[in-house]
């Protein structure tokens, strides 16, 4: 979907705040924090100034598992 539209779906990362079951711990660019899945949003690609990188496979899998649980009927 992100490849086809002028928008992209993003989940912010925080380095502060509490750990919740819907926040995935992450170490990225030398910082420890959480992927904040309770604040996913769609933004216009023009707002994404530059790509900072990607999550490692293990963290990406964990994000997908939490999202599946969040949206399960």
C-alpha cells in the first residue's frame, strides 16, 4: 500500500513514556525506546523528509504480531 499511494502509514518511536503491551521495545540509531502502535497514522509522503532506516527483522515481526492482536475481532 505504501508503495502505491502518495501517503504512507507510520508508527512513531518514543524514547520516553511507559511500556504498554501495544508498544514494542526497540533499539534504533543508538537510542532505546518503543514503537508506539497506539499512535499509528497516515501522512503525506512529502512530510517524510528523509528515511531514517528500517527495523530489524525480529522487531518488525514483533510489531506485526502486536498489530494483529490489536485488530483481531
